[in-house]
C-alpha cells in the first residue's frame, strides 16, 4: 500500500497562481492509495470544493472522504483525505479541533483499503512551537481513545528540528522519523512533512515525490511512503 501527504498550498503554484488542476495531476503522479492533503480547502468558503472530484476519480482513482456530509465540502479545516473508491470506512471520519490561530485541525478515520484495518490521522500543525507541542499532545490523546490498531499519522508538522516541539512529543510514541526534505519544493531543504506509523516498522521507504510538475505546483513536494501491509490488522 502506498500513501502520501501533500501540502497543496491553497491550490497556488510556486508563482502564486491558483491552479488546483496541477495539484491534482501531481496527486495522480504519486500513484498513492491514500493521500492526506493540507491547505486543500478554501478557508473562508469551506463548502466550495477546491478539486474536481470526478477528475480525481477518473485520473487518480481517488475520492475525497466526506467528514461533514455537507454538499461540496471536501474536508475539515484545510485537511482532505483521498481514498480509493472501494475503501471500507470502518469508523466514520471525524474532524478534530486542535487549537491555534490558523485554521488548523485533523481528520481521524479507521479504514480498510483491502489489506486490513488501520487508523489514519491527517493533520496540519501551527507555526508556533508552543502551539505545535500542545497540538501533538491532542493528537496522541485522540489516538489513545480508540481501540488498539495499526495507526498512521500523516501531515505537515511545520517542524524540522529533531526532538523539538511536536516531534519531541510524537517521536516519544512513534519513534525516530528519518527526515525527508520536502520544502521548499524548488530546492528542498527542510523536512516539514511526516508519515509516522505504529507499530514501528509499519512505514518504510519514505521519499519525496520530486518531479518537474511537483516542483512548480505547490511550495511543498509530496512525501510518499510504503506501508508494510502484513502488519495491518
């Protein structure tokens, strides 16, 4: 199973031009079975879809996972989860409020994409270090309220310093995460994006999806990883 996390930069290219179709083409390029997107909604008009769902299904084989059941709303506070059409939703996705001045949040869902059950948390953390620390604690609390099962935590953590702020909190549970540089897209130098897994060894082969199209579509490159499906429930 292939998964990816991608900050869509509100659909704007590195030149600042609103071109969500380019983001959609990068998503299709990754070939991922599950994609966590950040900054993938209109913040002031969340009911207006940023991506053409029919195009995504046709070209990438992925559909937005509904969180609010409101027509046209493709996610929660900028986060969108894309899954294969045949995915089994074992627990309806819920939007998590994690605090912060920016429109930050997370989506938590329990799924089976054909290899076994797992939990996924897709998130985008704040810019302030103290706030990120509290947000990471909130995510762990939400994960701990569910039944024990393989868990993926994916998103833009806005943190690149080992053992600092959010990483210090999360790596105490998920273990050390090998950094992969994904930002800025035109010359990646910072590992802001992460894919973490429990149990340890669930997530392997992390890499940046570095293509000509990806370098111009957003200010982040997608982070892609392979999941050891033999470890799924």
